[in-house]
C-alpha cells in the first residue's frame, strides 16, 4: 500500500531544481560582480541572496519529502502532522519570497525606466536646442 516512488520522484525533482537554481545563482553572482553601476550591483546581489535562499529551501523541502515518506508515522500521528505542516510552511515561505522578489524587481525596473525616460527627455531637449542653434546659424549666414 505504501508506494515510495512518487515521493522519490517528486523529492528528487525538487533536489534537482534546487541544485540547478544554486548553480545559476553562482553564475549570476559572477555577472553581478562585473556590473558597472554600484546600485545595479547592489540590487543584483540582494536578488541573488533572495534566490539562493529560495533554492536552499527547495532543496530542504526535497530532502524532507524523501525522508518524511520513508518514516513510519503510525505511532506518531501528531509528529506526522507537525512535520508536514513545516513542509507546507516552507512552501508558503518560498511563495512569499518569490512575490517579494517580483515586487523588488518591479520597483527597481520602474526606477530604471524612469531614469531612462528622464535621460531621453533631456537628450531630446538638447537635440532641439542644437537644431535651433543650427537653424539660427544658417539663417544668419
């Protein structure tokens, strides 16, 4: 009746996902170190820190699923409930961290887009001024 294959597959997939996420964040850290802007570098390093935390918790949940399914819980139903509530709590925490990461990225990108828009407007004003001065110079000749 107790089939360990689903837990083994699901736990193994979570372990693989967590390991791949950690690997990609190590690569992202190298890219962030080469960033030219200090604010961009700080944003990227904070984002990497959040994502490493998520990857670690995914690894932890994967291990907990593998271990939790292999334990006989018949003598300790209360412990069984607490154990799986912790697993679910970690999953909820991962979701909250993901939403926080999305919000932080959105806020940072909005600031960057606003800065680009201001720079574009300033360049447009300068270009208009140069065109006007060029017209004035040609009409004076």
